[in-house]
């Protein structure tokens, strides 16, 4: 399943480095290359919004690698649980961005 997720932050230049480092680590852990795509950032009212496409191979590998944590995450739908897991994973690695699920295909 491919997820379309909106990233929001008030400090994208700083947060981008940490976010990409964490995502690259996840790719290595899951043995996936080019598992996500970041679109061009859009800034409004002091916030920066970036749409991310999380490709199915990375999503599925992360679900397998972190099954227990994903299942324990908040949410009634599997995609909500996964996005909440990812938010918590980023927070635990000092990345304080916000994520919002836009669409799951």
C-alpha cells in the first residue's frame, strides 16, 4: 500500500536533515532503496508543508519489522495505526515534525 502523508514543521531546514537521516536508517533496516519521495515544500503562516509518498515496499517492510509497535499504536484503522507509529518513531529519535495521512492506496 502506498501512503500519501503530509509533513508539517516550523523549521524544515533543521528538521529535514534529521527526518531524512531517520528515514534512510529505516530504509537500510528494512533493506529498501528509494522507499519514499518528498515533494517540494510549501510555506504558509510560519509553517512548511511537504507531501511525502511512502512507497508500498518500504511501508510493508516497516510493518513487518515493527509489527508489535504498529499494532499497539493509536487508531482504529490500520493506516492510522501505522502513521501514529511513524510519528512516535520520529519523536523517539528527536524529530518533532507532524504527520497527517492524506490518502492510502
